[in-house]
C-alpha cells in the first residue's frame, strides 16, 4: 500500500480573542509568541523536525492552493492535518515530533481527541481540503465539526490547548507549556509550586513576605506552605493569578505611550512607597560596591573562563569593541567613580531585588501590579538595599530592551565593514523613554547613574545566558551602547 503524504495546514484566519488584545498587539493567534518563536514558527519547526513539508497557511489564492497541493502530492495521495492557530501544541517538542511522525503513517482521515472531547483538529483528505480552503473563515469551525462523526478518533499526542481560554493563553505567553516538562515550577489553574535544591533561597523567598511592612505586602503574591522534602529540595506555593508578566506584554508590544503612562504610575507607586532608612555612608557604599562592583567583576571573570566568553571576546574585538568583555568592564569601572561622585550613600530602601519585567504581573484592566520572585530575606535588615537598584532593573527592560534580547527579537549582526550592531526590534517610541526619564527626575534619581547601573546589569547577566551565545553577544553590545552614550554625555 502506498502511504499518503501528510501536510499540515494552518488556519490563521480567526482574529485574536478580545481579552487577549490587552496583552498583545497582534491581529491573529498565529503571531503570538511562545518564547523565541511565534505560534506559526513553532509549528513550522515541529513539521521540519518530523520530516514534513512546511505548513500551508490559510487563506491562499486558488493558484497558490493548487501549487501547494501539487507539491504535497508528489504522485501520492495527500492527507491534511488541519490545525486552527487557536489550538496550541503543549506537548514537549520531542513528543510532538514523535506524534507527527506517527500521523504520517495514517491512511485515512482521523480526528484528534483528548480523553473526553474532540480537540478541534482533524486529518482530512484532499477533497475535503479543497472544500475547506474555499469556505469563509467564519464557517470553517462548524464545517469541521460536521466531519468529526465520520472519522475514527486517535488520542491527541500534541496535547492541544484552546487559546480562547484565558488560562491557556497565559500559559502560552508565559512559556509555562515548556515549564510543564521541568520540575522547578509546577502549576495548575489555581496554584503555582516553586521548588529548588537551593533550600536557603526558597526559605528566603518565602520568609520575606512576612517581614514586609503591611502597606507593601499587597504588591507581592503571597507565598505559603514552605516545605523541605527528603530529596533535598524545598518548595513553597502561591495562588496563581491569570495575568501575564510585563516581559510577555512588552515583547508583544502591548503599550502605546498612554498605556505606558498608566503602567508607569503603578511601577513608581511601589518605588515611592518603599520605606527608607538612614545609614552611615560607609554601610551604603559597601552595599553599592557589592552590587555594582564585586558582583559584576565576579560575573565577568566567570564568563571569561568559558568557551562562550572567549568566542564573545573574539567577536567583539572583530566588531570594533576593543578588549571584548574585559574592555567593557574597564570602561564601566572608569565611569563609575565619575558618576557616583555626587551621589549620597547614606540611605537604603526596601528592595524587591529583581524588579524586572519578568517578575511583575500587570493587569491593565485593574491597573494593578503583583510582584513575584523577590531576592528574599530572613531578617528585616536584609530587605534593605541601594535605592537605585530596583530602578536600574526597570531601566534594563524599559530603556535597555533586555526582554526583547532574551526573546531574540533583538539580535547582533555584522555590517559590511564588519562593525557589530544590534538588529533591533524594540520600543523606540521616544515618548516612552521621555516619560520614564521624567519619572526618575521627579523622584530625584540621576538618569546617568541609573543607566550606568543598568550597564552593570547587562555585564553581570552575561554568564547566566552562556547557553545562548548569540544572546550573550547581544547583551554585551547593549552594554557597549550604554557606555558609549555615557562617555559622550549623551544620556537624556
């Protein structure tokens, strides 16, 4: 028997659900990002790994459809796996590829079912595919439903999840589908369980909430149920909020300037309401020296000892950034005493410790923020840190575009003359930068100092991304850009 050719056809004609438009400035489900790729790009990657042709995306012109059918058939009959883009693949990539290879062995139309219900995906023959392609988008779902009773069922190995459900959409945007296959974070519709072999870290994160002053506690998602397990791990729980973090929303361009104003108001409320305490200048200076000096030096040395570090240095040197990572660190270290000469170290503030977009859940409808994954503390004194640190973390995302680099929306490239640059897709709206800078000035914070400390974050993050060399290079280039502007006194 001659096996049919299997081809995936993706129906991306349905507009994005209204509730999802609060979080993502895209028109179709297929353009939503799950990590570094869109829904459509992820399906194409799975198809390629399974040995299938690239997915066909509806709608197509008649001529385009005929070309696709002819290319798919290749002298053999064709079966088509129809996947509307509101159905997201939540199985691990390995399991999804294995299942697609099994589907390629089918000889007749088939429907994909969960334990109790049809998922919405079908394998259909060429005649049905021609009919589907001619249907208006609004009629496609009902028409496919009418075919289900006529087709045998198989268990859905793709673990398709319907993105019309807010919980499913938020899992996709936050990358939780991938997290299902690891043990550090587990979640269901109601709870998030965080687990780690670093027992002391888990205890600090859990205990910090109870040490906070009452008026700051509502900003944080409350942890509870701390447990140490016999296997040497510790865990705690949190109630799950069906709200995406700001990194997800930023990458999906959810903020026009007026929307950013509303967000910025909430971000700065936390900054304004942090209790402060006077300390001897030597104590404040010691904390700053650890955050912006010793830690940065340790991280740069850690990267230098790796193959990724050596390769990054070579690429930076070739691209015109003298001295590579150590050169950037030297430039940063030279600027720091100049810019710190006019600041005081006689005050500390309660600090989240990692006040970055990925740790801030934001609900635009209620204009509320909730913070997760604090640095942690076991005493009240440990809650306090340098007042600039949380602002540098914010600037890291707002002005530095850190989340776009992590999502690989901002990538390094060589120009013709071999100079390195960032091929950037970022929030370049000057109004957003101006409003953030004005918010800092209104509170007496120096923008050049915030950007200097932001540059230190780009340096100190480098070894933490050593598994992604291109990302390391992009982070180093962003640091270089900030230092260039500081040296030219072009920080506005």
